C-alpha cells in the first residue's frame, strides 16, 4: 500500500511518514491505523486540533483508518459533557472515524484480564507502600531505586489482593498494582510503574461497576492493540513512556485477546503551543472559574467550542493545522499563522457589507429624495458569468446575478464611523475634515460644511453637501440612519498581552517573587473584548444567520449563535482585516526610531489599536539593540531581550559559533525546552552542531533531527553525528553514480525536463535525498543534475 493518489494529501512528508513508508514497503502492515485519544476532562482546544489533524490526516493519506477513542480512565475528572463536546468538536472539524467512537472504558474487563496475566507471569505485583514512600524508593536520576518490601509477594498473594482490590475491599491509596521491570533503569519511567490504582468514584459511563482503574501507560498500549492501531502517535513528553509501551507489548501482544491484532508502535512528535494564549486544560479551567472569560465557549478561548462560537470555520482550523506541520521538537506557533489562515478562508467566502460600529450622524442637506444604490458583495474580485447565466463567485459557488449584489438606500441622514472625521487631522489623513471632501462608497462625494458638538466639545453631527462632480482622496463606508439595523458588535482580541504568558509567569518566580500558579493571569488582556453598539445595513436580515461577512474596514464578523436574535442582533468579530498587532508594533518602533510624536488623541474618536507587548525596559531595549546590531532579526532579538534564560544560553553558545547563526535555533527550536528547564543540551553542544551546519558538513534537516534526539537523550549532538555517520555527502564522486542511476530510471521525466519542465529538478533532487537518507548536499546534487541534463 502507498499514499493515496485519489485524494489530495493532507500531511506533508515528514519523519513519521518516512517510517510508515518503510513499514509498508517491508510488508509489516496491510493497513495503516492511527488513533486520536483525548481524555474527556475538558474541552478540545487548538492543540487537540493540530494533533487530530496529524492522526486523521496520516490515516487519510494512506487510505487507512483513524479511531476516535476517549481515554476515560480517570473517573474523578471526566464527565459525559466533556466526552460529548470532544466528539462534537471532532465531527465539526470534519473527521471520520467510522460508525462508532471507541472508549477505553469499553475494554475495562479485557484490560483487567491482561493485568492478571502479568501477575501470573511474575511481571506485576501489588504494592502497599504510601505514595510518598514509593516516590522515595524509586531513587533519583543518579541513584537506583530500592525494592519495595512487597515486591516479592507470591503470584497467589498478588492475585488475591488484586481481585480484592477489584471487589472494593480497600480504600483509595491502600494498594496499587505495579509492573516489575527495572529499578536501576536510567529511564525513571521503567522503575516499576503503576498499572492500576484504587479510585472509589462513579464513572460517567460504567457507574460504580469498577473501583480500580488502569493508568495512562497501561491503558494506552493495550487499548491501542485492541483497537488494531499500527502507529500510535503522541506528543514529545511521552517519549520516555514509550519504553513502558514496548515492555507491555513484549509481554502481552500475541496472546489472547491480542493474538489477532497488529502490534502497535509509539512515535512522538513535537508539541505545538500558541502565542498569546494557553492550552493547558488546568489553566483554561482557571480562566473559566475565575471569571476572566464567559465559559469554555467564550470566543476568546483557544477551545474549539470558543473558536466555533467566534465564527471560525473548520476549514480554517484545518488549514492552520496543516501549515503548522510535524517535527521532532516542541515549538511555539506564531498566532499570526492562525489569524492568517482564518483570513484566507474567509476572504473568498465572506460577502462584503457595510456597518458602522462607532456612529457619527451626517445630514446631507441637499438630498431631498432617497437614492437606491446597487452594491456588489465582492467588489474587488472577478465574478465570471457562465453560459447558463449564473455567475461564479470567488468561492466557486454559482448564483443568479441578482444574488451577487444588494440594494442599499442613501437617505438624507446617514451614519459614518466617528474616526472618519477629524477636527485636527494627522498628516496623511484622507477622510473627512471641516471644509474637506470624501467619497461615500458607491454613492458620491460629500463636502463637510458645518459640524455640531456637545458641551464637552465632542463632535455629534455633521452637515454636508452631496456633490455631483468632485474629486476626493479617500473613500469611507456608511449606512442609512433610517433603514440600517441597530446591532451590538463584540470586538474580540488576543486573550493575553504577551506572547508567552506561562513563560512570563515563570520569570516572576525566577526573580524570587512569590511563586503562584495564578501568575499567568496577570497578563490577561483587559481589552480582549470591547462591546460597541452601531448599525448594519438591512441586507443581512435576508441571509442565513450563519453567514460570515466582511464588514468594510472593520473585519470579519458573524452573528453570535446564542445571543443574536432577529430583534436584537449581536455580531462577533472573527478576525481583523489585517494583523493590527504587528502593524501597531511596527508603527511604535518607527516612531521611536524617528522621534516623531504620537498621533494626537483628538484625531481619533474610537479606541486605539491594541498594544502588541508591554514596553521594554531601558535595559531590555539596550539588549534588543545590541542583538540587532549583531545581525539578529528584530522579532528574535525582541524575544531574547525579554527572556534572559534564552539570551544567556545564546551568549554561552556564541563563544564557539557565530551568534547570528545560533539565535534562530535558540529561539525557535530550543525556546520551549529552555523556558521549561527541560533542555538536555549544553550551549557548547548547540554551537558544535551549528558549526557543522555552517561548514556545509550537515544540512538543516540533519541538524534538526540531531537536535531533537539530543533534547530527548541528553547526548552531545556531535557524538550523535559521529555515531550515526550523518555528515552531509558533498563528494561528487560519491554522488555521481546515484544521480546517474536515478536519471536512467526516469527517462520520461528526463525528457520532460529537457523539454522545459524545469520544476522536475525538485523531483530529481528529492529522489537523491531519499536515496542517501537526507545526507546528500542538495546544492551539490542540483549542480550535478544540471550538468548531466545540460
């Protein structure tokens, strides 16, 4: 079996697909089966969306199957509400897992029987020490564990106690079932891990039928095998748990009830976190319970329920997950990638309409009769008419011509945005000023003759003349004061004011402030929701409630599915039209550079754009400028200036390699591990790896794979390169026979290349890279192929 050729591929080639390709080539499996196993103790979030995309996407690409399985082995934290929400979210994303959802709880009896089998083999025992004593007996990284006094209980005694545990004779914590593996193992996970524990709590599916429950490690491996999984994919924090997974399969697979299932294997990929938010269920629960948001489906939340209520389409989430990709290292994803995916999805599907969010009344003094104006829903996109008389919209949908436009009425009194008028305009202002002109969208030019103010000097009304023929530099949108529909607009923004709220909280602890699990809440953005009341054109009343709109110059919006009613419309802002955070940051940076004053407050009536990050301290600003002067990109230099832990690591590594070449690796590939204190690589180790890369002895792919392995094992990167002979092959004499053989095996593609299809160069280079397992120098390969093909 090979990758499906009838369906477009969802997941780009990566180290996992290479493993699958080799497994299929070797005939190890007839069908690829993956699984997505969320624990129903909270709502699915964007991290789950990325993981599910990998699991379901790989199954799709190989014409296989993916199981949706609830990992429901912890009755104290799990609820039917969460399980139902997870299923609804996965269905909303468009995933297909067949007729039934799988549950670990479906297999409780089989899992129990397998645990008894381990006891009978002398591979598991009932331990009766306290949790604290068990932790002490396990030893440390430098000291082997000490056997529990109960480790040598007889098989008969262990079976008796385990069966009495099941019967409910003992209280919580009295006993646990442990695997008997290796108390001296350098992998702490193998020091007799717990397989079962006593929990007297009602399970949301099995009720009080059980009072002992399997651990994560025991349940994952065994239920994978029972579900027929071939490739068990999980995030990188479970890399050490893989040893338990393999141990269980070594001793249970091939025996009933696992004698007719393929043997599963676990593979880990890097976890993806997201800027300006958190995806820890525990921290998300604190946001909900603390009243910082209005529930799990609050549109500011990274939960899929929140994103769905905000108006994000599942197509955008899948686009985003596909762009994130798979690698061996943990990474924090720029939230602009998510926002860009949402904009790209809505750009061709959302009709354009006009709404005024901060209304300022305008009286057109010379307009005696209303005028009807025909406006296209997609004014800047080509809409082609087909032979059947229908027009094709940018989304590909075909409609009648009259459905591609709507009628709006220009009346004597209209509303415009308050910040489209300025008494003291800033330089370059191209909208309305006293005595100035501006074009109303598709409705003519107006000149402001007079204006009225209230007792505070706030402009409340403009009197303008509608001109038949006049020039105007700017164009503004508007709505009829008498025909527009009043509406509430909820302007959602990023939930936190800093990209890494958890890391910032960690810094507070490092600076000897009182550590507090709530520290990340300090960075909740007080402007993450602004509620305004304005008006929208009445054409929206004719459309389905779920229609997403691009409101001219205001962003993408849709009606809140719960709160919006025909008599009281409520619109959620899905995303702004542009990345306002990046634009604001750039504007502030330019103002600092040039010394220009900020825009006067009188120039704008609406709230200012959000601040991208808190201001850097003078010391941080100095660090930023120093790093930039040494060739580091501003975005990376800014992170380094704010995070001393990363900067210190970089400076130590820079003693042995170019600082500018190291910065990207420290920020993007090591950032998460350094922030968490889990980085197992020394600065000198990274420097040695980068020196090899700069010298052309290895390529970027090799460097990433070696770095990922070094992070997991703590081994020096240079030793990994040496042991695995990973140095890049640049010798033309070694590459030439490989290139010649590939060209000889593909005469049709050689002819096509010589006929002008130069894009086939990528195919030839890719074949050589695959043949050399990624060790060939791609530049030398391309030079050699170019020479061979003339």
